[in-house]
C-alpha cells in the first residue's frame, strides 16, 4: 500500500500532542515545529497530487482490512486537490499568526492548529461516511478552541453560539447516518453507492429522508441560507488567522456535497433523482444574494469579510447544484479561488484593525503603511467581487457558462451579475472610507499599539509605523497564488475538468475501493 496517503492525517496528529506535552512552555520551539510540520504537509500534498495526475485512484486500507469491513482512505484528484489547498492555506495563515504574534495571545494555539489540520485532511481523504463524521468532530473540537483564542466576552459569546449550532448539526449528522445504515447496512461510500443503486423504488422513502438529512448537515457546514446565521458572528469575532483558516471549513461542506451527491446519490440514481438539485440551487442563489447585501450594508470590517465568504459560497454552490461535469469543473476552479481570496480578505482586515484599534468602516484613523494595505485590500476586494484581472472574474465566467442550460438560467445569470455589482459597491464604499485619508507621520510613536486594545468605539489618535514583514509576506503570498491561478488558468481548468470527469465516473471509484485495487 502507498503509506503516503495516511501521512497528511498522521503528521499533524503526532505533532499536536508533541507540541502540547513536550514544548508547551517554549513558544519559539512551538513555532519552529509547527511551521516545519505544515511546510512538510505542503510537500506531502504535492506528492499526493502528483500521484493522481494519471487519473489513478489510490486506496489505503487501515490494518489491511478490505472495504467495506475496514476503514479506508481514498486518494483521487478531488481529495488530493483539497489536501493541497488546505496545506498551502495553512502555511500562509500560520506564518501570519507567527508574524503578527496572534499565536502568543492565548494558550495552545499551535496544538489546536495542528489538530484542526488533522480533522480537515481526514475529512477530505476518508472513504467512509461515519469516519467523515468523526473527522468533522475532530476539526470542530479544535475550531472551538481556536475560535475563543485570546478570549474576551464578545468572542466567548460568538464561540458559544458557534458551538451550540455545530453540536446541533453533529446530532443531525448522526440521525442521517443512522437512517442510511438502517436502509443499506453499510456506511462505506463505495458500498453505499452500490446498495443505493440496487434499492427498489418502492423501498426508497427512508433513503430519501436520509439523503435530505445529510444534505442539511452539509449545508450547515457550508453556511447555506437559511442555515448560515452562525457564520457572520463566528468568523468576524474569531482571531483573524483563525477566520482565514476557517475559509476551508465551509469548503468541507461543499466537498462533502460533491462527494456524496455524485458518488452515492448521483444524478442517475433513480430513488433520489432530482431531489438534491431542486432544493440546493435556489438556496444557493439566495445565499449569494444575502451575502452580497451583507457586504453592502455592514459597518464592520470583520463582518464585511464574513459576508463576502457567504456570498462566495453561494456562487460555488450554484455551480455544484447543476451536477454536470461542466458545472463541477467550474466549481473546482472557483472553490480554490474563493478559499484563497476569502482568507486574504480576513488577513487584510486584521492588518487594518491592528492599526486602528477597532473594526469600524469609517474614515476616522490615519494608518501607517496605508498605501500597501490599501493595495492588498483592493486586490482582495476585486478577487472576491469577481472583477478582472484576477481569477475571480474567470471563475464567475466559468460558472455562468456552466449554468447557461440549467433550469432558470436567466435568473441565475441575473443573480450572479447583479450581486457582483452590489459587491463592487460594497467593497468600494469600505475601501474609500478606510483608506482615503492619508497617513500623517506626525502621529507616529516608537512603541507599538497594544494588541489587546479594547473596542470602545473611540478613535485611536496615535498609531505606529513599525510593523513586522512576515504578515505582509503571508498575505502577499495568497495574492501571488491568486495571480498564478489567473496566469495559469488554462492548465488549472484542464485539471479541474479532469477532476470533474473523474467524479462522474463512479464505477472507477467503486472498483478501486471494493475491487482490491489498492497500492
């Protein structure tokens, strides 16, 4: 067997307790091991992605127990892409957290960060629906700690809401899995696909209930309207590096929808035919609309980024809900773009908030590094809004092209185009208020502002021009990745389309998992 497949799960799983138990009182060592481990994760993910370029599907059987009796990890183009995206994002976010010293404002940032990576990587690689639930819980438990990192009453309240809402989602997940197991007798995804296809239509009522419950769970994770209420408060009040990492969390929900509703409940499966797309498409359009209205109407920078994340999920799920290879290919390209752009926007928002002492969108504080931060904000804004020349523009064009033959295509096009204009207006308004006033060097003092400055609503009269370079390098790295996606759009789309084609060749996945084709 190819033991590299389990490495993205094992590496952070070993690194987290090592940091926690051995070097918990040595922050510099924590930073070294955490950065080195995350960089190694990037290299491992690159190796795994390279192994999928030929179209092969690799299976890792834990304990040499074959599926469906044993636990399996499955590596195909989709899971490899998601692992690589997670690793690249995590490295950029971790460098920002170290450079801005967010990691020293509370306890156990680095162990929790690694446990979070373990859960996300496991969710992308698992070939079993129950273990998808297990890895969901691992990443959620770690995210609870990261969410309230550095404390504060506002953050604790938002964290409590986040915990309660996700616990309800986890309970619903168990109900869905129990229902599916009662009908099929298995939770291995490949075996589920076989048994669901063989189920007679007159015995499908309970199966349809399980499929809908599972979709509700994934929609909660993906912040789909009307299940999105937890996201604005949680993301806007979380520490900025944590919120940037959470950009991949909503994509776990999108990934799960892609995996389960192309493999198990695919468009050709008679017992669930038309069930998923009928509900998902209008919900995705409404999510896009609400997110863009939030971008235009909010008065706080953190919530601006949070509503931008909601809007991007709406666009992504519109492409997914078509359930065609063209739509899924467009979704894959836009998924990578929106994850990087959302994370970048959260980091730029933190650069502004750190210098202002509050997150109001108002022209009341003069910022050091104003030109550089304004440029980064401008780039993140045009990426999120889908304006040329960055990859967001290409991503939305691909989504429009993929949905031109879909039912209600005119309404979908109108929603995407009008909401793009609304987002442009919202980001332009915020950028004008934040950066129009020039920086006055006479207000600079040598000592940095207090990172724990309370959000009293008062204007910070004195700011500092000194700033570490690492946060800017990390944020700029995400921008470089977005530019690379634009310049290399042709090869990126070829890979995305190949990934989509593989997803719709369900029999190849089933044969790899159940036919003993493991390496």
